[in-house]
C-alpha cells in the first residue's frame, strides 16, 4: 500500500535540513522564472540582441527541465543525479559558447572560434563524466581541467581578446564580463568535482558543502547570472 502511495504521489517528503533537495527545488523555480523573463524581454531590445536573449532563455529552459528530473532523482534515491547533470551541461554549455560567439560577432568573431570553444567544452564535459562515473577521477579531472584552461586562455588572451580589443566600446565591455564568468563562474564546477570525487584534493571536502549544492550554485550564477548581464548590456545598447 505504501509503495502504491509513493509511486503515485507527485510530491515526496523533504527533510528540513536537506540542503541539496532544497537547492534543486529552488533551482527548478529560478530556471523556470528566468526563462520566462528572457523570452519576454526579447521584445524590449534591438534586433541584434534578440537571438542572444533567446539563447539565454533556451539555456535556462533546458536547465529547468533537467532540474525537475534532478530534484525527483535526488528525492527518490538520495544520490547525485550525475547522468541528468551531464546531459544538461552537454546541451547548455555548447549553447553558452554560441552565446559568446553572438556577443563577439559584432566584432567579427568567426564561426571557427565558436566551434573551437564547443569542441573544447565537449572534451571538458565528457572527461568530467568519465571521472565522476569511473574510478580514475584524478586522471579524467586533469584532462577536463586542461580543456577548461584552453577555453579560458582562448577567451582571455586568444582569438576572442584580439577581436574585442579591435572593436572597443560596448563589445570590449561585454567581452570583459564574459572573461570573468569563464574564469571565476566556471571555476565553481571543478571545486564541486573535487568535493564529490576522491583524490589528492580531498582537503576541499572540509568546506562542508555538498557537491550538488556547489554545482547548483554554479548553475544559478552561470546560467541566470550570465543571462541577466547579457540582458543588461542589451537594454543599455538598445537605448541609443
Ligand atoms: C550551465 C552549466 C555550466 C556553465 C557548466 C560548466 C561546467 C564546467 C566548467 C565543468 C568543469 C569541470 C572541470 C574543469 C574539471 C572537473 C570536471 C568538470 C566537468 C566539473
């Protein structure tokens, strides 16, 4: 009987100290609200910014759907929803690379830069997944970290930087914020990985946060936060 009730009920109990479950729950709502906001904002910006807001909205929308699955998975099994997490990332991180490209396109960014970033991000995520699901977390994490460094290098000092400097003005400003998101915002994820996997870095477990809480904070900053910054730039440059 209990089994029947559990399997037909849409809501499961949540302990008051279940921080992971709580951040999954908040994540669902926040990603959903952000998607509505980005989609509706498309009508208040200049034509050249519309696609950027559309992509921001798609990123948070895809994340919202995965968060519903992750929330349920966590409630049901009390385990990290690694599979849904990485499916979410493999869809949304390349979309973020498209977003970077759209921002720098005005400055003459080429599609080859976009594909390079997408390729590197796929390597970063596939190796991260292998590290979390297999038994060589340190090795795969290192390869993943290297791909991440190449992305950061490419954005900060490589092709993207040259384009932004040549364009100046608004583009240079947007490029700067993009750099900080990739360097600081994205670095939240390797921290979560080090908490969730075993290796020489076990000392970071001492900060007392759960891997999923760290990943969820990272997603809020990088998906919603980044989208809001794009929104602010779009609004500012649509006035004049
Ligand atoms: C919306 C989701 C985003 C922006 C996800 C980004 C994920 C990363 C930057 C993950 C990076 C990782 C490393 C650099 C090393 C360890 C393994 C990962 C996959 C957690």
